[in-house]
C-alpha cells in the first residue's frame, strides 16, 4: 500500500524535514552525532520516490559500510516497500563493483572477474619478483614504483582480477576517459546521497564529481568532527570545501541530538570543542531522559582490573542491581530497566585491548561478539575458508559449505562469517563479493543478544544504551607508539575518535583508564588521557579501584 508523505516526513523534526525536502540541486547537511542524519537521509529518499515521483532506479545512496547499506535498505523496505528493490544502496566499493561488472569489457575484464585479497596480491607479486620477502615489501611500496605497478596490474588482469583500490580507481578512469559512459551513469543516478561524507577519500570524491555535476541533485551528509579515517586516506577537506565545489549548494544544520542523555552530550561537546571543525558547534539533548546518568569515570589498577570492572558492571546492570544508582544516591528510574546483552558495547582504540575484556566476560558468563574495522578478506581464517570453498562441491547452502570447509583453527572465522547472516543463502558468488568488500564489523549482528566488542572505528554510526570506552590513557587514546612524539594532526583525529566513542552512548557511558598496562610486551605506567580533563567535573562521577570510597558498597551488593 502506498504510504502517505505525512507518515514519511512525520517522523522528522522541522529542521530534519527541511533537509529532507531539499530535493533539487546540491545540498550539504552538517550535523553532529545522533541528530538523525542517517534517519533524515533515509526518509528523504522515501519522500523522493513517493511525493516527488522520482523513479527509484534514479536514486543512489552511498553509505560508509556494507552493514549500514543493508540497514538502510531494510528501513526503506519498511517505508516504501514497492520502491525499495529498485533503489541503489551501496558503499563506494560495491558501487565500483557494480559499474565494473556492467562495463567489464571496456576495462579488459570478464563479467565474473575476481577481487584479489592481500594473499592473492602477494602471490602475484611473488611470481613477478621470484622472492616472497621482496613481494611483501613491494606490496606496501607499489605506488612509488611505476614500472613494477604496471607489471603487477598486467599480471592481475591476466588472471581476471582487480584489487581493492581498483574497485574505485578503474571506474574513475573509465568515466574520465569515456564521456558516453559517464553520461550513462549521470542519467541513471540523478539523485545521489552520501552519508558520512566527512570520510571520503580523493578517489571517491573524484567518482562523485563524475557522477554528480555542479548543479546535480547531490546531498552530502556528515559531521567533520567525526572524521576518523585519515589513516586510510580519507580527507575531511572535501567536506569543508563542499560549498566551493557546488556553489549553489544549500546548507542545513541539525543540532538536536536524539540519542544521548544530556550529561553525556555535554561532556562530549566539551571534549570536541578545543579542536572542533564546525564553527559554533551546537548540540542539545532532545531525547527523553527522565533521570539522566552522569558519565562514569573508572580508574583501574591495570587492564585486568578494568576488564573486571566492565564485566561486573554489565552483570549488575542486567541483574537489575542498583549499582549505578547507588553511586549517585538514587535507587529508581536510572534507565537500567529492561536491558539485554545486546544493549551493551565495549569500545577500545586497538584490537589488542579486546583480549583482557574477552577473558573477563567469559569468566563472568557474558556472551559477546567482537568486531574490528579490518577487512574481512585479510583475516587468516577467512582466507583459508575462501580457498577451501573453491574445492568444495556445489551442494548445500553457503553456510553448510563453510562448515564443511572449516578446519579446527578457523572456527573463529566461521563464527565471524556465519551472519554473512545466512544473508547470502545459496549464492556463493555473492558471498565471495561480500567477503572481498566487507570489514569485520559488517558481519556484526545487531539482533543477536550479545555484548558488542568494537574498535572505535568500527562503532561509527552505531548507538547503544550502555557504552564502555576503555583505555582512556595518554598513549592509547590518543594512540602513540611508546617513545614517539605527539603529532598535532594525529592528536586531533584521536580526539575526534574519542568524541565518536562518547556519542555512541544513549543512557550510560563509562570511561575507564588503567594506571598501568602491558604494551608491546612490557608493563608501562599509563597517565590518564588528556581528553578526560576537558569533560567538565559537573558531568562526571569518579569511582574505581584507585578511589575506593564507594567500592565497599558495590562489593556488598555483589555479596
Ligand atoms: P551519527 O553521527 O552517529 O551517525 P546520526 O546523525 O546519523 O548519528 P541517527 O543514527 O540517524 O543519527 O539517529 C540517532 C538516533 O536518534 C536514532 O535512534 C534515531 O532513530 C533517533 N532520531 C533521529 N531523529 C529523530 C526524531 N526526529 N524523533 C525521534 N527520534 C529520532
Ligand atoms: Mg549516522
């Protein structure tokens, strides 16, 4: 049944609605975390295809992860069921795959070309150089050696392979050199929206410029203060110069945050203010928070004490214990009612930190799923499974075949790949593409009743009622190799990561830091993160091993 526009835009506040109604020409939506950017984008697309009569096949939505694309597709299926299957909802890389599959002959590939993972890239280079060590070094230095890069590309193509970078650079080159192909895609995708625009890189930007002319219907949504992928080549500069690139662009700011309690939000805003890229950054709490919690700041003796604190607190919040309320002298209405495992996330800067947390959660009987932002294809267990699948028969679903292919040492990878939810059914080709394009976090299952263990990068765009951000220490967040000097640009990016982490929390946010922890095999004293000092004392409540007054009461509750 057709959905009336009142229902589609009715779920938006007036500013969000104004943003969704900017349907012609370029527009820039600048908005902080939890202000409904992703929601506004989704409703805008629904509005376009219903109220504005835009054919769904003319719409392209670009998200940052495969998982975000899937979630947006699900939401649009619910909002505009008849139109949803005709929309293109993709990441830059999956859009690239689509263009290359359609235009394969023009770039010297078959329609069934493969996507080389790191192992395949290495084997191509090893064949060329006849030396595995040299191939490993060459892989990281390919851009500097034009002659080798050329031989490498030829060898890849001879095997009907592209690498991950090719997925965007090849379409860009194709559209640049063949104007009629570019015209075809401009005609096809006349309404383009890009979520998380602050993290586009130069090739992605060039692809967008080719697809969306200066007066095109391009909507860029994002938050420069959440730019966190510089290490992968992302450049927040593209967001900041959107007005120059698209001079006719209209701008909307969203400032009402529907996600986090007011103390969490106030702390987060104070944390980002010293280096904000958004002049006059404003964020007010608009959600319903009857008795908002302060930000818990826990000081542990070491990583094991920190992990035990996380496990204990999850247990207490789930048991309906009034742990947090006790700390703040209240016993009811603290927002812990009705929580399940899936409502908790533990966020950390480096994957290595997950080990102590996993041990403590396992001991406490708390089930979890751990995901990083690393590429799936580069995980050793995953690679083995993909290789084995090649030799498997064709009977059974992909899932059954994975289980047959798996060896004992790849069980962790099987757990990781199982959600890949199953989603692919019998379609092995799709499964391989998903692996080639996906990050670990894309297989995170929000519906499973498990605590989420995520790197801060992987937590981008997500939200949880209860968030623990562990390892808030100088050298870890901001991250710095022991002995290295601080780099101001990198420190700013680390501060943005801290901001992203804090703003994932809805009801409870716990920040923890340890007095010492093992890094690179050595136990080192860890000063607290300098970012903690900016939160403002009025929104923070300190407790922990190094600050014992409330500990007694906590232990009594546990007994
Ligand atoms: P991030 O920067 O972290 O990606 P975002 O700006 O994309 O955040 P969303 O994830 O779209 O924010 O929305 C945050 C939360 O607020 C979601 O739970 C969403 O459903 C809710 N929300 C957004 N707008 C409204 C609204 N107008 N009324 C009620 N809830 C809203
Ligand atoms: Mg979002």
